[in-house]
C-alpha cells in the first residue's frame, strides 16, 4: 500500500498547504527541522545531536504509506515545514497500535501544521486498521500537549525522569487516542436491573 496520498489544508494565516507522503527528496528539509528542534531549549525531542541521521540514513528509515507505518510531511508554498512518522507495532497482540513522532519548524508553529498532519494520520490509521494511536510528550511542552488534547488524545500516565540530558532529567506524559471507542458492552451489562425478570 503506497501512493501519493495528499491532504490540502490552510494555515491560520491563510496560506495553502498540503500534507503528503514523504519522499526521498525530503530528507534534507526534514533533517533541518529535526536538527533545529534538537538544538532548541527547552527541549521538546528525545534526540541528541549525535543521534541525528545523515540524509542516507533518513532515506533508509523512511516509509511511505504502508500497512506497517507512514511518514508524512507538511508543505506550505513549496517548503516542507513539518514531518510526522508513525510505526505500527509488529507484535500480533498490539498491531492495532501505532506510535508517532512529530516535528514542526519553529517559525511555523501555531499555524495548524501539526493538526493537519495528525488529521491525515487518522486517515492512514483507518485504512490499515490501527485503532489506537499513542505518543509521548515532554512535561512542560504545553502547546503540543494542548494540541493533542484538543484532538481527543488522553493522558495515560507519566514516566518520571525517563529522558536524561546533560542539563537534567525530563518526565514525559504518555498519551493515546482510541479510534474505535464505540465499543458495545456485553449484553448483560446493557440490561436494566428489571430486564429478564418475570
């Protein structure tokens, strides 16, 4: 399952944008976005500078629109300003779950770019049968935390001091969204107390 899936959107300041599947030629733009985020303080990514990929490594890890994962970019006026990658769990009891990472260029934040990529991610999830989408967000990254909550993601717990940087430890909040919450309880739980009694 591949293809040139694309999703148009408008930024908050009215510019036309498109979310599309990442292509090999997007390597340098995506790496620049991640590199800038890695050097920004306070940190928002669990990545250090010595972990940054080369363009070749990025291309090797990139997936298209596949059953096991997706890699998206957001482009505005011909410039890639955001990227999102999501990997589906390969374990049979957990194939309904995907976990994503997302980065938006600092100068483009607050324009709805992250939201547009997350909306496209749910289209992918619906097509491949992923019903639970998870992520981790740094405590203190209030803008990202608020975005995820506004889209229906729920806090599931806090991992204390899970990330260790030279300047100190970081807690993360685990979040997830269940895309199939229309689960019907068993019939015995649906019945009113007097039902089934003569």
